[in-house]
């Protein structure tokens, strides 16, 4: 069953390429669904998406514009996986989220992160957990990653007992609050609804020299406290986010697919651009109710990174 991440009804969906064989999966949204309908979404890789030889992925970077990754550790990756919610929240069980959490755990470990998964966290639990992580000494780490899997609304993420502002969690890692991550990338991946709109999609006819910097030794300068953050949302503001109870969410599965194939070759924005492409082109909803049929989804990246990031 597939699920969408929104308040409202739950449509059926299927992949553009093919339906899941031998089983029926309902899609739901990570917000406030009232009822469940049947879905089937995910598609197989297209033939022209075969992995290319590594020689075709040579990269050229200017060191001054690349984050320093030569640390003892790549960094911590915290995954908050909220599946079950207090009945008072009006939120349904997020079937399929365990598949997302497991795939993300393996994927980020393969990249070199120290990964820990925390299940069914209340709002207080989430804030206390990330406060503890923010107070940790990250001096030997190159970066930090946090993944939030839950129901949501615009600007909010759900704990098991209710909603809280996403900013309450992310600001714990600002430069003035987490000194050991100053100047290092802080990555947040958020699988949750951001509203209750559907993306109808639109038919298209189209087919698919660096400056040198002089630096002084040990320069001292100020940087904005909000610098070096990246937020990768599963959908744009105002819209639902889709999840398949058997195969996981569109966004997370596309993210894992690209990271597994190109995570150590491409720059983070190239990676997320490919994720956007996969979600936009490989998935489409279907329902007996035409109001919920043939819907699309596009992830959204908000970057305050100041350099290129290669894992």
C-alpha cells in the first residue's frame, strides 16, 4: 500500500512504468489522512539509466570552493523515524517508513556516516535528542546529517504527540549554538507533507574558467550563523508528499538510489538535482477517484551551503 503525506484523503497510485506485481499497496500522506484508498507507485529503473563507467564521471574542483572533508570521521547521521502517533493527533500510522529508515541507514553508513535511528519520538524527545547532538564535540567530523521521517505541515514536523516547528530543531545547529560545526555542512533531509495541495502535472513535448584566490595563513573572519545549512524537502511548500507502505516514499527511495550509485562521485547539488528528476519523472499517482488520479511530486532543495560538498 502506498500513502501520501498530507491531511485529507488517501488516493491510489502507481508508477509511470509499471504497477507492483502480485500485491496491492495503498498510498497515504504524512499529514492528516481521513481514509485509505488503494495505491501502487514505484517503477523499475529505465534501461537508459544503467550505471555508467566511473571514467565518465571525472570531476574537476577548485579546493578553495570545496568543503574540507579530511577529518577523522565523516560525521554523525541522526534518523528520526516516526511511525505511530497518539490518537489525539488525528494522524495515521506511517506504514512503509521502516523501509525508508532501513534503506537510509544502510545508504548513509556506506557513505561513511555514523548512523543512529530513533523511532517514535515525541516533540520533547526530538528536541532533547538534537540538543544533545548539538552539544556533542564535532571537531573530528567533516559534517552532520539529520533525517526526519514523519507527518508534517508547512514549517512543521510531527512528533508522536503533536506538531512542532522544524526551525526549533534546525536552529540548534546554528553557528552561534554549535561551535564545533561552524563552517561545516549541516544537512537536513525531510520526508513529510508541507500542505494539502496536489500537483496536477503538465504535459511536455521536450525530451529528456575559475578565479584564483589568495589566502593568508589561518585567516580569521565572520560567517553568518545560518550559513552552511542544506534542507532537502520531499516536496515543495503547500503540497502532499507520497509514500508507499511496501516500498517506502518516492523521495527517500529516489535519494537512496542516487546516493548508492553516485554518492561518492557527484557534488551534493548534482545528487539532489538527479533526485528531483527521478521523483518528477518516475512516479505518478492513480486512483479510481479522478480527484486523486495522475498526481505528481517534486522535491525542494534550500541551500545555504557556501562551498561544494563531495562525500
